[in-house]
C-alpha cells in the first residue's frame, strides 16, 4: 500500500539539478603538505599554516607534470538530486568515488520528473561522438513537454495501481522511467572530481574536448563552482593545464 496515496499521486516536473556540498575537508594546502613530504618529511605539515598563494607554482607544477596523488588528500561529499539517466552516467565513474542512493525497494518513489527547460537544445545533428545540438522549433518544444508529462503521469499511475494492489515496491518500480528524479550522496576528492569534470563538462580551456550529455554537465558545473571556492589554486591550475586530471 502507498504511505499516503493522496499526496504521492500528484506529479511535479523539474528542469534543474540539485547539488549541495554537505561535508568537506578540502583546501589547496592539503595538496601542498602532501607533495612536500617528498622533500621535507614530517615538517611538510607546517605548510598548513602558510599562505597557499605562495605555493601556486608547486600546484601548477604537480598538475602540469601529472603528479596526481597529492590531489587525493581531501574529501568532498555532495548531495545530488537528478534524473536516473544522469545517475546511470555518473556511476560509471568508479575510481575515487563513493555513492549511496535512495532505495526504490525500501521507500515509495516520489513523482518528480525531468522536463527540459526551453534553453535545452533539443535537436541533434552530426555523427556519434561529434554531435552538435541546435534549438528545437516551438512545436518540438511543446511536443516534448506534453509527451513527457503525459507519459510520466501514466507511468506513475501504473506504479501506484500496483502498490495499492499490494505489489512490492521493488517490482512495481519497473514501470517508472529514467526521467524520474533520484537522490544520492557522492563523495570524491579533487583528483577524481577533476577526472569527472574533464569528461562531463565542456570548456574553452579543455585540451581534449568531451561531448557530455547536457544534464550531467549541469550537475558537473554546479559541483565545479563549489569545489572552486574550496580549492581556487588547484582549480586555476586544472584550467591552465587543459582540464586533464593529473
Ligand atoms: C561523452 C561520453 C560518452 C560516453 N558514452 C558511453 C557509451 O556509449 N557507452 C558506455 O558504456 N559508456 C560511455 N561512457 C562512459 C565512459 O566509457 C566511462 O565509463 C566513464 O566516462 C567513466 O570514465 P573512467 O572509466 O575514466 O572513470 P573511472 O571509472 O573513475 O576510472 C578512472 C581511471 O581509472 C583507470 N581505470 C579504472 N578502471 C580501470 C580498469 N578496469 N582497467 C584499467 N584502468 C582502469 C582509468 O585510467 C580511468 O580513466 C561515455 C562517457 C563520456 C564522457
């Protein structure tokens, strides 16, 4: 049975992504003391009290020469709410990431669905790996919104019909589409985040351009903005060196 059928029956539609930095221990100085243990041993910890601006050159050198491990001694935990198709892509990133996602077995999934905003380019041109996206017509915009919303409502009614008949949530969820929002905690470090950003965002300073789906890029952009505030020197060096993870 549903917990609250009246409340859960109303579908809502979103075009945005939620990314909240809920926990962190991450600063440019973490890179410095980890790197300087090579030459200063235990005295490298003194780096923690120094002005990180003075060590900009060292961070840039580590990034340029791809000495990657000093960028792993930090941690960021993000709460992310995004459609399931974004999470499918996200969880392909295996190294330096920990995930916990809400369960479709233990809780009734809420009817929150993705509908692209008007700014989302709808029409794909070109060949795989080199797609270009262009604006859709007004008719394509309207059709997409209407067809998606109708399909979502229909699918969620089918889900609820099964729950109301006593079918287990883990079975009934099969009818729900990948446009359904899910939520998770994702924990990473600066090195694994840079690898993710190099693949899942587009940027004029990228030495190796990638062609990510726009929706995961939206998540990546929000993560990048929050990471930049914590580790501005590392972020600047990442950009200056072609946005390739060290
Ligand atoms: C634009 C784009 C399109 C994509 N299209 C598809 C698609 O059509 N189909 C599809 O299945 N996937 C697709 N992917 C996913 C892609 O193949 C990767 O799984 C994903 O980007 C994660 O990258 P990663 O493996 O480098 O990251 P991580 O899993 O985080 O790994 C990080 C690094 O660790 C090393 N590593 C990790 N595991 C191994 C291993 N088993 N053996 C050796 N080295 C390892 C590699 O150096 C790797 O780069 C796409 C990704 C992008 C960005």
